[in-house]
C-alpha cells in the first residue's frame, strides 16, 4: 500500500476523521528514502524489531519487509484501526496499544522474542525523546541497535565529542553503552504536518561492554551529572556543590588523576570521568 506521500497521509487522516495532536508529537514522515535509511540502519534482516509510535505505519511498512517480526507500540488508540488497515498485508506485525514509558519492555521482549536480541526503530515524539532513549539504555535490555528519528539538536548532543558545546550528560550516557553515529539529517518539510524544527536519524549500536571500565557505574554517572550541573562553573565548583567534600580535598583528588580543578565538565572524556569517579567515592 502506498501511504507515504503527503497527499495520501492526508487522505487517510480524512477518511478516518483523524486529527493530528501536537501534544502527542504526531508528525508523520513522508520520505521513502529516509524510511529506507532507518530500516537499513536497524540491521533487522530476519530478526525482531520493536517500533515506538508507528503512526499510520509508514515506517512499520519498511520494517515489515525486512524483519522476522515487528512489534509496534502505539499510545494513541485512535490509530489502532488505521494501522489494522494500512498494515493488513503483513502477518509479521503485531500492534499493541501501550505507552512505552509505562511498559515493561524487558518482559515484552521475553514474551514476544524469547531470548533473542532485538533492535528498536522509531520516529520518536519530540516531547519525550530523552526519557525514552534514557529508559531504553539504562534498563540494560537485550538490544542490538537503537535507530531513532529525533530533533536535530538532541542528535547533536548524543553524538557530540568532549570539548564541544553540545557535549553533556546525555552524550556520556549514550556513548558509555552504545556507539552513536549520525545516519542522516531530515528537514521539517518531509513531515505531515511539518514540525517547527529539523530532525536527524541517529543509530546507536549497543556495546558488548561499556566503553570504559568502572567499578561503580552509579558513582560514575553521579560524577557525570555533577560535572554538568552548572555548565558555566568550573569542575571544582560543580563537584563541591554535589559531594560532601571540601574544595581543598577535592583539588587534591582531581590533581591525583591529572585533572585540573579549573576545567569544565564538557572537556572531560569518558576515560577521565571514569578515573575521577574512582577516586572521588
């Protein structure tokens, strides 16, 4: 079924009396080439994939051509009958009316895919982009790839390198557990209705083990969070505001791992954060 063009998306919406809701971030992609890039990046040939927010099923259609099984989570119950229609030719697609942030994804994967690793592919609603990505990564799920369409500014932060203005806590989190890479940029004009910002597709391939070895991951991320808590302040001041250690002792601790107290959090590499978290606890 051809339902990718803006005219066809509008026709489907009209047929079902569907009204796009800004509050649910409903902007449906209408570019065949971008859909193919997302599906290709997920690397799901004869494997399982979870889609979040299928909308009218334009991406689901591409995923179903490649995957052994597609499990699509859609929060908006108005879309369920539409998806039943647009995806009727596929017997390897299962649509579930659930909120991804209120769903036990680990249990879902176990029930639907057994002990196999799966990938996630999605055009994420902008208003909950970071919570979804954070949840999928922090829960240590049996995932292979996470391929998401997100706001370009968030994509820039996820892929940012130390010493750049976009580098922050989300950069460290994603790069600690995955290997992020930019797949493509996507202009607002390629959506129906068009959003107010441009987008980008990012692929995050999950690492077999974290990028750096740490003894205590909770302390590692507590240190990272503290370092970025006040971006305009020095690392010393940020740490002093978040740990019960006086500045004199903090200075000695930082200097013991060759990190100058006057540096700022955005200049530290993952390796330096690891060293710092080891001595600050």
